[in-house]
C-alpha cells in the first residue's frame, strides 16, 4: 500500500505535537529491553561466531519499529490531514479612459515645477501606473488635436508615448472643443460600462472648428463623463521668454476659462478641478482615480477533503504486521 498524501493542511494540527513522544517511547522501550536481557558465561564463544544469523534474529527489532511507525501514523490520522481545492471566479468591469493633454506654449509657464506640461505628464504617468483592467488612451492638443495613443491596456507603451509628448509638436493655440470631440470619437463606440475623459488645459478655447460646449453635448449624448482640470496659479505666473540676453522669466497673466470648463464637466456628469501647484494637481488625479475605480467582483470556492481514512488504514496494517511478527514469526520463550 502506498503512503497516503499528507495533504495541504490539518483540521487538528495541535495533535502533531504528540509525534515528539514517538522517539522518546522508542528510546524508553529500547533501554527497557536491554535491561531485561540475561547473560550466560561460556569459556569460549568461538564456535558460535561461525553460526549464521537466522531470519528471526535479523528481524527481532521489527515489531518495535512497526509499533513506533503505527503510533506516528495514527497521530497523523488524529490530526486529520486534508487536501484543499479552491476556485476563484473574477468578474471585471473595465473603464475606458481618454487623457486629453494641452501642449500649447502657455503650458511652459513655471508656476509648476519645472513647468505645467512636465508636471501634468508626471501625474498622468502616476495615474496610468495605478490602474488595472482599464483601457487608457492619450489625446494631445494645441491649435489642432491628434491621438498620441489609442485605447490600450499596454501601459508601458502608453507611458513611453506620454514621455515623447512635448510643446511644439503641432501649431500653437488652444483648441479645447476640437480636442474634446477627438476624445469622444475615440471612446464613443466602446462597449465598456463606463467611459471617461480627463481634459487638462491652462487656457481659453481660441482655435478649432468645434466649441467646447458643442463637444460636451456630444459627449453627454454618448454617456461619456468628462472631468476637466484647469491648471495655473491665480493672477500671474513666470513664463520663460527668449531675449537677446538669453532666457528671461516674465510674469504673465493666467488666462483660464474656468466657467467653460465647469460647464463642460457639469453637462457630462463629471467634475471640474482647479490645480495651482504640483501637489494640488497630484491630489486631483488621485481623487479622480478613486471616483473611477474598476469594479471587481470575486467569488471564491473552497473545498476540503479529509485524508485521515488512508492514514488510519495504514496504521491498522502496521498493527497487523506487528502482531503477526510478534506472535507467529518471533515467538517469545515462555
């Protein structure tokens, strides 16, 4: 008979401490047997040394070994070894998110460290890294708008494309409505239960064929929630200007159309945020991250199977072998 499986766990593991008694009992029985041996004096034992050992002599310690093994096996059976099988059913409901990033010249203002554009890219990267099971895309804009990365779950590729974003990739200006419409076009046919746009800008819509409110109506029609983020210190902000004497910082007024951004967010069921520094911008993305968490439902099944019957059977077999050896094979003299 093969040794039964020890299993994955024990229902009563406290009984395993009794295994420490097995070697102690073995030592006790061995010493007790040694004390019971009697001796007979002979003038010489030379004649006995050539006599081969019989089978009974060779297995004379087998009953004791079987008894100790049986005791250990029954202790294991008492601890009730069990095998555990579990299955886990995970149902995820992904969210499609399009990040819309303003890369116009005003995003180089240095009221953020080192400037608005770099700070926006850093918090966007952290936002992407913190997501899972969601498709995320990237749209950039200034006077025009184009898709830097379509919806994807390949976050390393998306982050690489985000790193490549810089001012000057397209003509300067601020086409907020066109960028929003472009983002809507990317996500409108999605089968996801939740579709989200996060639009970040620091200016006023002054370019493009579509105004922001018209684009917001389209987003609302397709059930696309839009969070708008306005960036820029209040009042004025330092802006790098090239002069004959090198780059100089000049204080320029912050021109941000908060009313339009608030209306766009309200029309689509989203929310407007104002960021005036790096810390505030990071906290805004963390708040949006909490608002738009992927829903995950997990149902776990756990099944245990007792293995002690096999160990109990093995113990009974060892007991039977010990009795056979002790009473029929290795008979004791009366």
